C-alpha cells in the first residue's frame, strides 16, 4: 500500500462498512448459524473453531453461485497458490527441511479439518446448504 502524503499514526483513512466484512458475527447470524450452534464439537470446542466457522460460511456462499451476495467479491479474489498444494518435488526445491516439515504439517491439518467438516455435513445431510456434499465424486470440487 502507498500514500501520496504522509499519514500520521493512528489516522483512520480507510473505512469498510461492517456489513461487508466476513466475520464471526455474520456467520452466527446467517443461515449457517443454527448448524454452528448444533455442532459445538466442531464450531466451538475445536481448537480452530473460528476458522472452521468462517471456512464453512465461505464454502456455503461460494456454492450458492450467482445467488450469493458475496459472488462479486469471490470473482475478484485471486486463488492463492499455497505451498501445501504443491507437489513434493516443488516443496523440495526450497531445500529447507524445516519449511518442508511445516508445509507437510499444515497440509495434514488442512486435510483433517476438511474431513471433519465434510463428514459432519454428509452425516447430517446438509445438502441444502452445501450442494454436492453427499456426492463423493465432487470431493475435489468442494475443497
């Protein structure tokens, strides 16, 4: 970020309307709220619960397609090329064992959390909120 003039410390210069922020209160007030409250073992007690709530909300909204208020935002957000999605050969190019280990640990954690949410949504047949969740052939598409 750059500014044409000096910006003094603590000077507010950018305002984002509250209704445009994807945050936990929004998730709780959305149609996902009852699901979140019904499954505290995932969405409250899990060590990554807040992250899982936000991910579930974004997943639900992305699956709405054109019906989502957030579609224009999703359309302009670039897909992030995260290292945990890279092949083992690409990761080894770093030639850094600590980084390799961290990437593998993050991938393992991601896969465990995906499986946790996927299984929850499938077991409770939340097809209305997550279209395609019951279709195992759509696994990669939903991730």
